[in-house]
């Protein structure tokens, strides 16, 4: 016969753990029971709080998502009906279908986008994907008419503010705004920036000051947030048209790929793309046969200190797969793009999507 106190509110674990009364005796078991009950309660509490809610954040340069109309105010005529690319409704529909396929597979809570023309194409894209996203978008003054935008799942975050941040270039040429979004995730402020910095069109060296200006503009915004809350949780995403080691990113923005350097000197941001830098297995972009990381995810120190929200280390990645790359020939390993000049390839984009995850405490 087993001697232990029965409690219908709590599993009868004592005889299972300590054996029969001939080991401890009835009195010893009664003495152990309250302590054991407390220990198991604490363990259950710890298991429940091992990790909080998770949020997946992604970014993708979708390679020229334009509608079929010729906007007389922008240089978009090549993507219009009767333009140089001979686009049809069927081609436009294929572009949307391929993009939706990737976004559905990515299955992200927040998605920053660039190279989209307007809100109309964003609504078309949103209708094509499985998840019910909300759209944040502002028209930029870019000559080509391409903008940045953010799609988000309102079940995961609450957006409380958004605005476009103009970037003034030394040449005076208009360019894409930086999109700023302030949201609430797990009762904590989360600051998001979506970027598409000036390209190297016209020459890599000649265009360095353009990306430096974008980096400096973003840094001012970041430092303004950090001046009010040094532990602020910030995620920067975008196609910066520079690599993680280039001055626009390291010096003008102040981001490093080394975690132990964050918070030292002028460096307040961590670029989580280190595993893919110079890694031909995970480049986000290729040019002249060179593997590059032009697409970035950069976080503030507040997402590494484990105080409120935290970046899940090793959660960052490049969304990749055989079908999303070209195979064989001169462009082996390149992202399977939709257009090659005016020739339709029918792929996805010339950039690969990237992502990371954060969680609440």
C-alpha cells in the first residue's frame, strides 16, 4: 500500500518519484509534498516564460513592380502597355503571381518592399497573397517613380505612426524617401526603417556621396530616437546598394557586423548580415559574377540587451532555393530575375529576400 496525500488539484507524483512508504515513510512523504509541489509549480512557470511572442521581419527588393499605365510625371513608360518591354496584362499577372508565391513561402509578419511604383500595385499584390496585410506607403519624388513600402499583419503589431523621411542628395537629384514606422509589439515600441539608397548608376565612385547622404540622413533619425531611449528597439531594412563594409554603412550610418563592437565609439548598430558577406551560398545580389550583400537587416543595441524585445540570434537568413536562382551558363547562381533588360525571363527578382526574428521577453 502506498502512503501519500491525495490532492485532486495536483498530480500524484510523489510515489512515482520517491517510491513507496518503505523508503521514506508516511511522515517523510507528507513533509516533502509541499516542497515538491512548489518546485514543480516554479518549473512550470519557467517553462511558460522561456520565450515570448515571436515576430518575423523581412525585406525584399521586388525588381520593378509597375502598373500598366504610363505616368507622365515619371520615367515609367518602358513598363506600360506599348512600352519597350512589350508588356501585356498576362505578363503583369505573372509578375504578381510569382511575387505572391515568394511572399507566401516567406510567411513573414512584416515585409519591407522596394521598387514598387504606387499603392495600386501594392493593393494588387496584397490581394494575391494569402495573409491579410495592411499597407503603409508614400509616394517618393524618385524620377523613375519607384517607392518603398511596408506590409504588416495587424494581428501581430499595432502601427501608431508612419512618415516618409526625405533624403537630400548633394547633386540635388530627387531620390527615394526612407519610410519610418513606429509600431507596438508585445507592449513595446518598435521602430522600423525601410530604405532604398541611390544606386551606382553612372559610376560606383561617382555615386559614393549619394549613399553617404542617405546613410547620414538615417543616422540622424536613429540618433534622435536613441537620445530619448538609449535602449530603443530599432530595425533597419533595405537595399542600400552598398555592402556591409562600405563607408555609407559603417561610417555614415554607424553599423558594424561585430556584436562586441556595438555601442563602442560611433557604432550603435549591428548589421546581422555577416554570415552572408562574401558567401556565394547566400548572397542577396550578384553583379559581374561577384556575390554581394546589398540587402541589409540592421538592429539597435536595444535588441541585443535582452531587456524588452530581443533579436533571436542565428534567426537572420536569406530566403533561397533552387527555383529562385538561375542555373548554368554565364549567370549561374544569380537570382532568377523577372526581366533581363527588355527580355522576359519570367522569374522572381534580381534580389533575394532576407529576414530575421525577434521575440518578447
